[in-house]
């Protein structure tokens, strides 16, 4: 699985859900900004994170909204009536709503998956007015990608265990239609220690300029220690090629954040 969390409960349709974070926080709970709390010092997309997620991620990740716009335009190259467009780790459904709510998306099947039940509920609520969107709970390692014209992983694969990344990419490649595409956006590591230090400090300055205080920044980094496992750009590119993608190109980059277009 891409992620697993304690305190599970069942949704009405039998899916597994994660219980909400309690209102009272114990000493191990830490604030990471925008009212989001990491329980037991561990970041989670469950609980009440969805309530402030969009505001938090737009302040935290450079060019986050611009990446959505880029994907919106790129997906049109791989769309036709009846084709499936799959968003893996769709969170609150912001990107799916953007993709679906335009004339060129008529006839498309837009499918969103998220492992967190609270995110699924938030995404369903956001996309309730769109009849061409279906959102369900699912894991990247078990999703059926068959017949997809495009698959989107927008800062999702970085939360997979390092040993499972290639298996997920291969599963996506096998499911994509010939000539289909994976749009993969990731936080990445620099190629050497000195560059990593420079990029890391520049990113901290970006967050401070966007209103995060130093405690928020430290607590967020601490909460992600055992949760997120980014790899260098070269590893992403080599994994995509090893998974069977015939063409891979970087389409967005800012500091330690990159987006790739990989064509099957």
C-alpha cells in the first residue's frame, strides 16, 4: 500500500476509513501550519487534514496551481470520448473538478482515487455537480489502470515505499492505452550533498515568504520523516524508462519539485 494508518473505520459502502483526529491534541501532536496537526508527530492525509489541505499545499508547494493548469492542457492530447483519465491520490478533487468542468471533457470518464476516506468524501462533495466524475477509495498498487488514456500522479508516488515505486509505474504502463501518458509530479532530491543543502535552504525561504513560521517548517519536516521518500531526478527518469515508457520529458521544475510527461 502507498500508505496505512491506525484508527480505521468502515465507510457505508464497506471501504476502510481513517478516524478523525480528536479535537484535543496530546503532547505528541505538532502543528505544521494552516491549522493542520500531525498526530504522534506523523503526517497523515486523514482526519481533518482535508479541511485546510488546499490552502496549505498551495502555500507550501511552488507552482502547485500552475501544475494543475499544465496538466489540464496536457490531458487534452490524450483525451477522446470514452477514454478513462485517472487521478491517483486525488485528495480533495480540485484537479478532477477542473478537468471535468469544461466542454472538451464531455464523454470522458474521469476517475479519482485516494487512500484516505476523508479525502474521498471531500472530493465527492466538491465534484457532486459533475456526472462524468467518479471518486473511490483505492491504493495505487491495486488500481485497475486498463484503458486509461492518461494517469495523473500529482505528488503521490513520493509517499510510496522506495521498493514499490517501480512496481506501481509498471502497473500504470501496462494499463495505459498505446500512446497514453503518465503525468508524474514529484518532490525530488538533488544529485549531491552541497546542492541538496542549497536547494533545501531556498525552499525553506520560499515557505517563510509564504507565511510559515520556523516551527511549522521544522514540524512538517519532522512529520514526514517516515512518510515521504523522494528520490533524485535521475532515479525518476530511469524508473520511468525501466517501467516501459518510450518517451520521458520534464515539463515543469522549480527547486526540488518536478513534473514529467511519460508516454507509453
